[in-house]
C-alpha cells in the first residue's frame, strides 16, 4: 500500500505493482512535544512505502525509493536479508523490510541483461 492509498482511507487501488516492487515500513521520529519527554525521540508516523529493487550486472541489488537513502546490497547481504529481513535506523527514520516481502520482490525481478557475441559475417 502506498502513501496515497493510506490517505485514501487504506483502500487498495487496482493497479499492478511493477516487477521488483518492495513494500517497506517507515517509522518517522521527531523530538518529543510534551514536557515529560522533551529532548527524547517520539514516533510521529508509521507509513507503508514502496521501494523498487534493481539488479546490477555484478549480482548486487540496489533499492531505490527508500526515504533518505539509496541502499546497495551485495550477494552476502542479500542472503542475510532473505533469511532475517532488514532494519535500518537513523535519528529521524527507521526502515523495516520483511524477509518474505523481499523474497517475493526478488523473485519478480528479471535477470540482468547479457551481451551475446555475434559471429562475424564473411561474405
């Protein structure tokens, strides 16, 4: 579900997700507003967002569309995310990727293009 569909009362729109679409959960934090937690972090919002996986020629995966970062995962990191998922934290945002959702998005990706040699024409 995208931010737009959350604003639409949580109703799913009937659109096809692109290949490699990955749902991620983002928790947004800010400074505390009340006297008792002033100076501490408090959760302001939790949104479901959609990132896009792109496969590189060396087998690595790049995640585009994650707020604040562009994440590159090599082969060993990919296997860890496939098993355990991923959580990334910074002072103002926490991003969580579910292992099952990552598996589904990864299986929908097309393999990287290959350059095939063509024999020279002799004529």
